C-alpha cells in the first residue's frame, strides 16, 4: 500500500538499508569492544605504580560496604526530594503563567512575557548561584527554586501552546453557556490543553530531574556529589570509575522510568488499560 507522503521501499532499497544497518551495528560493536578492552587494560599511576584494569574485582569490592549503599540511598533521596518539590512548584507556576501569558489585557500579558523570557534565558546554574548568594537560602532551596523557576516558565509555554492549539469552538461553547471568559478558560479549555500536553510536560520533568546534578556546584549533597566527591574522597581515586558507572546506571534508571511514563501517557487511556 502506497501513501501519498511515503513510498514503500523496493527490494534494492530494503537490501541497502539492511546492509547499512549491519555495517552500523558492526561499527558500534567494534567501538564498544575497543572501549571495554581499553578500560580492562592495566595502567600505571602518576607515581609509576601498576594498577589493575577498571573491571578488576579489587576496584569493585567497595560495593560490599553497607555504608556506601547508605550514602547512595541518601544521595538518591536528596536528588528525588529536590526534583519532586521543584516539579510540583514548576507545574503550578507553569499553569499560572500560561493563563497570564494568554490574557487579553496588556498590563497582565506584557509583564508575564518579560518574566518568562528572563527566566527561560537564564542558565540554571547561574540562577542557583544567584539565589544561594543573594537570598542566603541554603543549597536545597537554591536548587529547588532555580529548577522551579526555569522549568515553570518552560511548562507555561508548553501549556500556552496547548491552549492555542484547541479548536475555537471550545471557547465559543463555554461562552454560549453563559460562562465568563476566565471560567471558560479554567473549566473547559485548560483541562483539555493540560491533558493534551501532559507527555511533553513529563518529558520536561525528566530534564528537571537530570538538572538536579547541577546542585553539585552549589554544594547540595545530591547523588552526583555524594558519589563522585564524598565517596571518591573517602575510598580513593582508584575507585572513581566504578563510582561513576554506578551513578550513571542510577540516573538512567530514574530518567528512563520517567520517560516510560511519558510514553505511556502519550498513548492515551486505552493503552493504559
């Protein structure tokens, strides 16, 4: 079956695609094998002492220490509690900004635009440092406030685009029922826009979770700082690669879980039954 915008590939195109896929897979496997081989090779320290490869058992025995896993759990908890609170504030802030940004009154809309553009263009790390230094809030609230402000402006723009994409008949139906414009937007338009843009919002919250790692710079003991700073200093630099790899795996588990949730939400209610 041939679509208007897409022609089904013929035998030569399928064979070419299959060949390119095989060649690409072989190249990726070769690069991955080279990386693993290089990491497994013994190496010399700066003092000229021979050190085992990165996958040697002596580099991984620290993970038998329960105190290490307690520190890992504390780092994960600090990451999640900052991310969840910042996400909740960002969603509420984004809802408010989307309504103010789409207001018909210029004295409401224009300051909202200035607010959104300022915080959307501000690097998150600089925002954390400013809040920490100027507000003396402490590391936790500096991380939460900066992530909430930055992501709140982005979520506000996402929801505003969702409102703009709704058919004009939705607003007209609310007004024809005698509802004021604000109630029409809150009760009829906004729930539909929020539901339509929910997968995009969740995807933005994945970015928020990853950005908690910037708390490392301002001294907040999130997962990255606990693993690569505190645990590395406690156990020694020879364990840096295992600590880094475990940190990567934990971040991947958290972020992929949120990404899976975003995909589930994007499929609609029927796919979740």
